[in-house]
């Protein structure tokens, strides 16, 4: 039996847009680095012969680039119109390519267990239609104006999911008949079969077969689809001696002082220590490995470039910076008045919220080279989450 799937992507997702403020349709929102609808397509493809996307052809071609799908077709104003457009596109195929069975799936359901798809297809051997469904577990209440007006028995109630499966010719004919009747709408395709007296089987659905509707749904889906992230912590330490006729730059901020710091680059002791902490968390060596001090390219260089590189390296590995803690060790200058500006600058360079960056200072109680005001030391730790 040749199985096709219609992948619906014509909806605007008004509830999702209202809850998030996003202007992009929810099926094209990025989930674990890829559009939601691409995850749905990749879940279906191993179990079918044909995949017919329905929606904005330009957006669909971009989202599904490289996948073996039929050319996308435009959707309609209502879900029923979009399904019919997909059915007619499949019916226009040569006779030897037309499907025997068809699945209809919402592009906003990206996590579909393979067993669920197989169960729906298997049920079509005995029934003209089949849908995955989950029994209602919560008590149901009717309400009006914020007050309960009644309780609904949850016995024999199910939450319908997709993909819903049907015998192709039957669903095509029922959609054509419904289109000829003005005002006829169906929220799902099983309703067309029910209304015409055909049996529709219920197969076990999955609580993980989530339809992206609200912002919290995206968080749940990220947990299911996204990679497992593990915490890794790095430590960095740097020292620079004071030098005459040099600006004093610490954590990306120029601080008024009688002397600056000596170094091949701008000698930003705070950024250098933080870079080493991030590189250490990633097991990527130290700052000298990435920006060798014997290369003239980095002479007097703005250390902001080094920190930008460290942040990009975290993101390139699919990771994220959880927090960074910088402790400057010096008698003078006083760091406190500049700490907020330093945090803002570091957060900007790393493209993270300022709440993830801590900058503080201490003295060495007049002991050692920092106590003698010969230079400044800095210790930094960074925690990252990486796959």
C-alpha cells in the first residue's frame, strides 16, 4: 500500500502569536536549530512514500530544503481547504504514483513517535479512518464569566492528535462533497468520516506529540528534541604589570589612572582571564593558542575581539554561557564604580543577559606584587552548557 502524507503549514497560529508576540507563523519557528515543520517532516518521511506540503510555497521550500518532498502547494483560508488542496495535488499524480492511504498531519506537531505513525497506518487495514488520541485525564468544567457552570464527565473522552490516517480515495471524495456544501467546515478530517457514517479507529496517542500552541509548548518541545546539555566549568587567571604611557583597559572599559598595563595586545587583564575560563570550559586551550602573542596581527589589539571569538566558539558547539564570574585583584584603581559598565560591556560582547556576568574586586592586603601596586591580577570562572 502506497502511503502519502499531507503536511499542513497554512495556518497563522493566532494563539501562539498572541502569547509570544512573534510575527512568524509557529510552524516556521526555530526549534533546536531547525524550523518546527522540518522536524515534523523528518518524523514522517521514514514511514511514507510521498510527502505533500501545503502552505506558503516559498517558506516551505526554505524550511524543507534538501528533504524528499513533492512541490508545495498553496493552502486555503480554512484547514479543510488546505487538506483538500493537498488531496487534489496527490490526485493529480500519474495513476501509478497515487497513494492508497493518506496521513494528514499538522506542521506544528514536530515530535511524532514512529510507533504512533505505524499504528495509524496499521489500523487502516480494518477501518477507513484512524486517529491517534489520548484519554482525557483531567476533570472537565464548563464555565461562564469566571464561574463554574457544570462538570463534564471525562468518561470515553479523548484528545485527538495527528497524523490522522484515511483511505485516500474516500477522504478525497468526502472533501469534494463537503466543498460543494456551503458553510460546511470540519476541524479535523475524522469528522467528515464520522458525519458520513464511516468508522474511525482510535489508536494510542502520545503525550509527547505536542501541538505548538503557546510559548510554554516550545519549552517542552526543546526538552524533547533539543540535545542534552551538560555543564562544564573553566577557570582563568591572568596578570599584567603596570606600564607608563598606556591606557588602563579592564573588562572592555577604559579607566582613568596614572598608568596602564603592559602587554602585547591592549593588556585587558579581565577579558584575558575570562577568555581562558571559557576556553577551559570547552577544553580549547588558552587565549595564546587562538591569538598567539608572537604574531604582530595582535599587537595592541582590542581584546574585545578575543572575547567575541570565545562566545562564538560556545555557540558554534551548540552551547550557551550560563554565567561568568570575574574577580580583579588590585589596590588601585577602585573597581566598584566601574563594575556595572564592565558587566554591560562583557555581556554585550558575549551576547548574553547582564545577569549572567559578575564583576568584583578585592585587594591582597598590601601583600605581594599587587599589594606593592606593580600590576593587576584577575581570576575568572565560566560555566557553559554544551551538548
